[in-house]
C-alpha cells in the first residue's frame, strides 16, 4: 500500500450550483427557456432537489462525510429580481446558508454567477449588453457586503468559455439563444469584463478574499492534421479566459474529459491558413470544438469508454489541465473547482476519483501549487438541457421523497478528505 499525502490545509470539497439544486428558480432565463414550447431542454428543473429549503441538512451531511469545503452559488435572479431592486430576504437567506456552512466547519466557496441570469438581464441581451458587466458588479457588491468577513473564497463567473460558446455561439443547446459568431466574441468580452469588475469590487470590500474564475478545460489531443484546429479551439475556448485570470488570487479548473481533434494530415497546413481568416476561422471552430463531441464515439471507436454524458472516461484529464494552467500562469495557485463523472454505476465514480487524485498528487509532487479538489457534484441534480438523467452525485436523491442517500463514493472521497491522503495499492 502507498500513502499519497496531500498538503496541509488542502481544500476537499463538493460543488453545486443554485439553479441545478435549489428548485423554483422561476425568475431566471433558464427557467423561462425550460418551459418554452419546442425547448431543447429534456425536462424542466421544477423543484430540483429542494436545496433551497433543505440546505441545512445537506450541509450537515457533507460535513459528516469528512469534507472541509462547500462550493455553491448564489442566484442573481433571486437577489435582484428586477433592475436595481435587491431582495433583502434573499440576501438574508444566503447569509444564513453561509453561516450554516461555517457552523458545520466547512469553508464556504461562493460562486456569484453559475450560468443562469435574471430574466431582466437576459432581456437586455445578457452578456452581450454593454451594461451587464457593471450591473453584475453592483450585484456582486451587494452580496459581498451582506457576507462581510464570513466568506474567503469567491468564484466570479462560472465557465465563461462555455457560456460564450454555448449560449452565444450556439454550439451547444444552451440559452439564452442569441447565437452567432459576432455575439460569441462580444459575450466573451462581456464575461471577461464582468469578471474583472467583480474582482475589483470584491477586493475593494474584502482585500483578504481569494478571488478567481472557474474555467471549463479539457485535455486536448490531436493528430498532425488536427493540430491547428485544436490549438485554435483551445485558445478560443480556454486560453483567452485563463489569460484573464492573470491578476486573480487563484484559478479554478473544471475538467471532465479529453477532446481529440482529428483531420487528414493534408488539412493541417490548409487549416492553419484558414484559421487566420476570420470568417472561416469561426466556422472551423464551430464545427471542430464541440465539447464532448470531438471524442471518438462508440460507432467510430468502440474501444473508448464513455460516461453517461457521452464523454470519454478520462480521470487523468484533470492533471493535464492543471499542468496547462501552471504553464500559462506559472506559480499561480490553482483549485480544481469541479471534476467528476456522470455514471450509473457508483464503482465507476470511485475508480474515477482514485485515478484523478493519483494524477493530481503527481502534479503537486512536481511543485505545482494545487490548493484543493472540489468534486462535482455533491448530489445528483439538474444537468441543464439533459435534465435529471445524468448521475454526477456522490449522494443520490429520490426526487419523489427528496430523500438523500450517500453512495459508496461519498464515503470514499469523504474518508480521503478526512485523512488528507489517498491510500493506493502497490
Ligand atoms: C458546470 C456544471 C455542470 C457540469 C457537468 C460544468 O460545466 O459548471 O454546472 O453540471 O459541468 O456537465
């Protein structure tokens, strides 16, 4: 047996996002979209797992399992239901939630925007609107004032690369539905601007807070022909956002899988030229960089093991992305703010966690400042357009009774967290 010890003070957590677990988020653009006739959303979020009302017991359960951190998001649509009107009762709700997290001896890590927007913000064009970064900043200020010194970790915008790519380029079925290449670029700009403004506001109010963005990142691979398209995709989906983390206190890495871009060898030089021409570059990226879809499917490569999401089962991908951040921003503290697997068989999750942590331990051994591992997700929950069928949770939820049942993987990861070490055979 080998003991893989993690550094003192390592953050061991689980994550959720308000819209995916709270239920009844009826003032958000997502709720609206889920109920639209002809929506691509499999089912509406409805009562979700009623975390809005059950957070107390949920938090106690997570603490009891051995974790020391809980990453969750506060919902802009609840806190500012219409422009400039802040709902004190909702701020108080989240303040109580933070208190519950702290009383359970968990470190609260608060995400300020996890995909969903208030309907009134979406009506302005969401992240396309020149006004939204400043409106986001104003909302962030109210939240940080309400939390005072009880929150040390803030994630501003969750996965800006995915929001821009999915919501504004229209590459994945994702609201708010204002699609197109020009919108994509504009949204990317708005998201980065929103992050910068939010960071400045948080640091002004609470200089000791650790502020970062959380980035969707994949382990990228290509053959020789696919290399220019792969590099381009990675740049447009990840690198530009990671670069915007240069001034942050930490970088949040969120990795689920590996993406492989394959093109005939002859297309390599051609696409290198094509990628330099804006209209074509945009078309190429739209087709080539579809997350999770670039992997060989069983039809083309039956040897690739897939998760419920249709993504390659690739626990080590997270180490590759952490290494990439360390290459781009050397010395910058990194936290894995999401990593996990959608799997019906919980044994797959235990295997995934083991291999992911082994790969991350090697990263730390190489001197990369990895500060924590936050697993997605604490609970089975609402997986956006895919509804409730995907099982990412360490804890199962019977949505008819709202009963929670920790899976063996919850005990497994909780014990690792408690011991601050992973024991592996050999
Ligand atoms: C998001 C989560 C989502 C998870 C699994 C991340 O992109 O932040 O909200 O549930 O991936 O798809």
